[in-house]
């Protein structure tokens, strides 16, 4: 008996099972990462540091989408968070999270034990699983290129906040936006480069959405 047949007999859809799998990975990774950070830095400083990373915020957004889709399908919340525009924005953020880490950050420190496990969950497993969830279980054919501009509000706002806060706390979450070591020109170049990556990946997601929608392969939302 296949997993889909088991799910059908128990009243769970394949989309729910997949969403639950993603939720399990992302929530467990977030919880363990939070415990590790607060146990090292203290609860309040650790919590502030924890929520200062784009990685953490993007993984939280993933959890916001897949948890209701898995455990409260059909609810108002599940319907809202699995809407194509929102769920696709989250796909963009988590894909960029994985790509930026792999390209720019993965070799900067050596991790072991639970630190390494959390790192793999947050930067590799969750981006891959959520992208599959988006491709298979989020309705297609509703995105437009203009949506990419709306999706940029969050990362641009995050960068602006991090740059404004950095001199106050003498800490920046990522080396490529560290104003204490980069010139204004280098910072502008780095930020424009990352922004360009958001635009390119965002347009790619819109293209895939419209291709699937145009082929008539519109997937029903998992919720």
C-alpha cells in the first residue's frame, strides 16, 4: 500500500502529509536553534540575536505556511497562507536563503553536532522541501511579474533595518552587509547583487507558475 493510499484511508491528503513533513523539519530546526542560541548568549540577548537573521525569519514564514496546511486544512488561516502570492513569496525567500548560504556563507565556519544538524535543516532541507511543496501543492497560474516588486519589500526592509541597527549594537547578521568592514560602495554593490538575485529567482518562480498554469496543470492548494 502506497503512502497516498494510507493517507486516503486515514483522511489525510498527500499534500497534508508533505506539509507535515516540512513542518516537522522546519519547526524542530527552529526550536533547537533557538535553544542553542539562548543557552549560549542568555535568553533575552539570544532571542534578539535569533530573530535577527533572515534565515530564521524566512524559515518561520515557511512554518506559517505549512503548519496550518498540514494540521488545519480548510481553515481560514490555511486558506490565507497558501494563497499563491503569499506562498510564492515565501518560496522566493527560502530559496534565496539556501542559495546565499551555499554560495557566500557555507565555508565561513565549521559546525558540529546539533549546530550542524540545525544548519542543514534550515539552509538545505527546508528550502528543498518547501520548493517541492510549492511546486506540487500551491495553485498555479495566478502570479504576475509585478508581484516580484511586492516581494522585494521584505528583504529590502530587512537590509535597511540591519544596516541601521548594526552601528547601535556593533553587530551585523551577515558579513556582506557589515558596514564596519565594507565601504559604502561595496555595501551598495553587495546589496544590489543580492537584490538582483531576488528579482531573477522571483521572475523564475513567476515563469514556472505561468508555465504550469498555461499547461492546465493547476495544482490545488494543500489546504
